[in-house]
C-alpha cells in the first residue's frame, strides 16, 4: 500500500521513498481514515540506511489518511 507523507525538504529530498513496519497504531478514525502510527525503519536495508544520518531514530511518527485501519507488523511505503 502506498500513501503520501510530507516531511520538511531539509530532511529528505523530493520523491524519496521510505518504508517501514508499523509498530503501533496510536490513533485511527474510521469515519475519515485519519491515523497516527509509529513506523520502525530497518537500517540494515541499504535503501533505508542512507537516511540514517538525517534522522534521529529508526522510529517515525506518521500522520496520514489511510484507506483502512493500519495493522501492527504490516509494511508501508511512503513517498514525498
């Protein structure tokens, strides 16, 4: 599943892709699909490791409109 997630350009370049595993669903509104989730990044993956110097941690909080409730341990892709 692919969702759009916006982050300040100072951190990542346009059209970069991150993907990670949902570690927690903090909030999800079934009426409009808005959710807040925590994503765990795998720095052992070469395509993710390049962001290690630009991020403080391998856990990211993501806010987005989802088409269904995210599930813990499910992998998501994010583009910006």
